[in-house]
C-alpha cells in the first residue's frame, strides 16, 4: 500500500470521508509554512497597516486596521489544499467577507478579475466570481487566535476552494481588473486558476 492509500485509510479509521481530499493530495494535522522572502514585521498597534480596494470600482477604499475590525465579521470552517500536495481539514478562520469589502468599493460592471497585492510586491490573480464565493474572506484569526506571522499576520486573503497560494498572505490590496493578469507564481509556472480537484498546479495542467 502506497503513501496516499495509507493516508486515506487513516482518515477512514478516524471516521472522516477520504473523498474530502482532492486527487494527488494527502491530509496533515500540521500547518506547513511556505512562502517567498522575508516575513514582514509591523508596529504593535498596526498603525502603518492598511488595506486598499481599487481598480475598477466606483469608490476606492483604504481601510485602517481598526476600520477592518469594525466591519461585520464571520467565523467559518473549511478544508484547505496546498499546491505542494498537503491538505488540512476543518480549519477555523475569522475575518471579513470579500463581498462585504467590495460592497464598500462598488465594483464596476466591467470588473471580471481580482489581483491581490501583498507585502514585498507579491501578487496573485483570481476571477472575481471565485473571490466572491460565500466563504472567501480577508481573515485575521486562525483557530481562535491572531494569525501567526508566518501564516500572514495581520491579515490574509482566503479563497478555500482554490490551491492555497491564491490565499495571499500579508494582503494589502485588492485590485479589480477587466482581464486576467498573471500574479507572481502564475508568471513562474503555476496554473492561472488552480483548482485542486482538477490538479491544476502548473502551466498545461
């Protein structure tokens, strides 16, 4: 029995449906850390942090940390899947829905895609329809605690149905576009969309 079969058998023994794991993935109880470059640091009061929502919107919005926390929040639980083949089940997050944020900015009818901007110039692209599903959020808590620095503190975008590189750590902006522009990893060989269930990891998948 190979590794993936053993991994799924362990799920069955726990009473968990292994069908929750996409093809080519294995489940883990850990939360592996994967990122490019340094982990950013911020002052304790997050006075220099802001989140900008711009591009094809009627009202460009820039939120301070306090203003983000003042918005209606949700607490949601879902599975996440990394392109490096691990999946983590029943992860619990708190944050503000992307739809709530976009209501403030009022996307123009021509907007079809979103580029998420993060610290150090990192970007990721996503169709607007995927960034506005009912559980897509800008999260600031994981498992009842503020995000760990290596997992995106103070806030990260979460789009759980796509590979997790689309869930941008250290998010600082959402830019609405009328075309699909490759982000950092997409320019470097990763799939433009990233559906775990279709194993869309790399160009040509």
